[in-house]
C-alpha cells in the first residue's frame, strides 16, 4: 500500500505517484522549450552562416552605399526564418508526440469571445505598451533608442519587407506557440497555477531578448504575462498571436516612416 510523503494514511493522502503526475507536464514542457530554443538557434545560426558565404556579407567595404544595410536585413531575415520555422515545427512535433502534453496544450482553437476578444486584446496591448513606452522614452531616451536602432536601418532598407514578415508573422506565431502554448500549457497543468505558469513562461520569453535594455525587458515581461492572461481568459492562442503580430508590425512600420532625426 502506498504511503504519502508524510507517512500518513487517510482520505486525503498524497503518494509520490501523485506528485510525479502533477509535475510531469510542467517539467516536460520546460525541458522541451529549452531544447526547442537551442535547436532553433542552431538552425538560425547555420542559415545566417550560409547567407554570409553566399552574399560575401563579411566584406562590407565591397558593397555600394546602402547595399550593406539591405544585406543586414536579409541576413537577419534568414536567421529568423530558420529560427521561427524550426520553433513552429518542433513545437508541433513535441505537442503531438509527448503524451502528457498533446496538441490541446497549444490552444490553437477559436477564442471564447470570438473576433471581439481579439480586437480587445490588440487595443489593450497597443494602449498599454504605448503608455509604458512613453514613460521609458521620457525617463531614459538613450536606452529607448538603443533598443530600436539595430532595427531602424533594416526597416529603412530595400529589404524592409523581410523584417516585417519576420517580426509581424513569424515571431508571433513561433513565440506564442512555444511560450504561451507549449510552455504555459504544461506549467498551467501543474500546482504552479496561473500566476506561476504566467510568470515563468513570461520570464523565459523575456530572456530570449536578453540584449535589450532593462526597461524593454521589464515591458516584455509585462506583455508576456498579459499574453498568458489572454490565453487563460479566451482558452485560445489567437488573441495573443494577433496582438503580437500587430504590435511588432506597428514598430517596424513606425521605424520605416520615422524621420532620420527622430532615430538619432
């Protein structure tokens, strides 16, 4: 007869098997998320290396004015294309092949609340991020611009549409499926509950952007918790995917249209 961890008996005893059953989805989703990110980064780095060889990217002086900026955008697009496609494919495979998770973990279903829920999610993200971004801009303009400058030249190059595709389509689908789908879904099924699952999944997503300033990282963490709340509220990833896509696309378009003096 099994005993609980306190050596007690009774109606409410919990055995070690109960603890294993409770925590297996969380551990499995965490390990899988880490492995998927590593494999996706490997694929992205190899795609970028192949681009370097084919485009002679390592010799910027050999390119005419403006051409190197275009190559930089194309190189980033090559990295993100491989990175994002790998995440989507590996996440789908993991959800299908790991019995304790399953495709239901990804929550790729029609949201409760329908299109209205998606519209509210988009408006909420844009309004909230604009308010916080404005505070960051006025508090520490240099940090704010530091986070935008690496993308500004690419957004203004002839290959701007590649950056827009990666940021506005690839990133929302890949990142939401992995972090608010597989990872949050597995963690949510554990004793961590919503708050634990939202915080951990948002933390891992934020860590993926470690090169950003501390202000941007704080904003990303808040957005990550917001996206987890959207999934919890609507039982679907689509509100966060669409909101993420609109948010990223708005940033790229703003960078492409902003005056040069505004980015200095």
